[in-house]
């Protein structure tokens, strides 16, 4: 059976903002938009998969399900519609593609929402089999877990109120209060490289956006791809400013030492360029932007 992608109209709106990151556009409101179905059939559920030497795959097979850590508050990437229970976004489709390549249908996937600060612990403790959720590859994290990929590259950006004309880029952050998720790469970057900036931390980025909307922080920072989604949901009140000022390489978080599974997923990315492109085009790429799939780092 081939997987058919279903998308939220919010994904299209988020991608449109990608071409004009200063914000603006019509009023989409905060309500969940109507669902759209694409016509593209991109990948099949594999059969008779034999992945020797992977304890993670052995556990999946014995259990009969795949436990995948994700985000669910990031429109266009990993988003859960509370009303319908529908999960959509680029990361969700990447996670589903991996499961299908391992022989598991969408109904066999158990998605587990895990905040940034708890990702390594969830993988190390065996709470999930792998994690796909704007998870930047870093040397520090690789001390505890492994990564397949990268499967996407973005950069740190800044989200501010639509009427804020004082913060135009990271150069204007001194003396302001910037919010990001606890344990995230962006908050560590601000603390290390922008010491004159005050910081606020929450478990999720959506809490930071709420703080921005009520005026208790001046800006939210994380990967620009994530911020674009929030700005698209509420363009009258939010905008993305400046240009990305870091490079963030998204990887699939895996248990440390499961080289067989890491090699399998890396091979899937390398050999599945058409699938990757189809997933991107029907999620973040709806803006018409031309983004190339990155080469994997097969360490």
C-alpha cells in the first residue's frame, strides 16, 4: 500500500511566509484550517524486512508497533490538530516514511509527543524507538545518542510582534528578553553568544509564542522553519525578522550504538531522493521554494 499525504491548509500558509519572512498576509485566525488531500502517492510499506544487528528493530518487531518521538505544536513540521486528531507536517511524513521502510504501516505507529529537554532521555531509556522532530545534530547530543541524516538544514531565526520595529535581527537583541525551549540548541546559542540578552525558557515553543503575544517576552527564537509556521497562523500579530544566523542540521535521533538502524535510515535517505522531494514539496515546499536534500553524514 502506498502512503497518500494529507496536509492542512496551514502548511500552505506557512510555506507562503517562507518567501517573505517579514510577515504580513491575510487573517487566517487561530482556528484549525480545513484539511486538504494531495494526489501524490509517495512510498510503500515494505515487506519481509530483515535488519540484522539492530536491537531497536528487533524490539519493534516483537512489539508489532513503532514508537516515534515527535513534536505536535509546530505547524508545517509536526502538528497535532486537537479537534480531529490528525498529525501533519514534514517531520511527521519523514517519520512515517521511515516506519514504512521498516515494514510498519501508519496504523502501527505510536506517536509520542516529547519536549526538547527530554529527547535524549526518552531515547536512552527506550521510551521511543526513534525521534523525528526538528532535532539538531550536535556533538554533545552524540555523546548519548546517535543520529541518522541530516535530512533537512535550516537556521536559527527570530519571531517578534508584528508591530515591533526595534528588533530587526539578532544584532538588536541586547537588553531584550528572548524565549526558547528548555534544552534546545537556540537557547544555548543565545546564552553563549549574546550575553547581554535576557532569556526565558518553557518546555514548548508554543508557550513561548503565548508569552510573546501577552508581552512578557520580546522575541522567540528557534529554527526559522518552525517560526514561519507560527507567523503563518497569526500574521496580524507575529512576524519573522532578519535572516538565519546559524546552521541547524535536523537528524533522526536513535539509540546509541544501533549502527544497523542508522545505516538503514541513511541508505533510505540517500536512495530515496524522489520520495524526500515529494514529501518536501507537499509540506514546507508549497511556497515554491527550491530546497535540495542534504547529503547524509554516515559517520
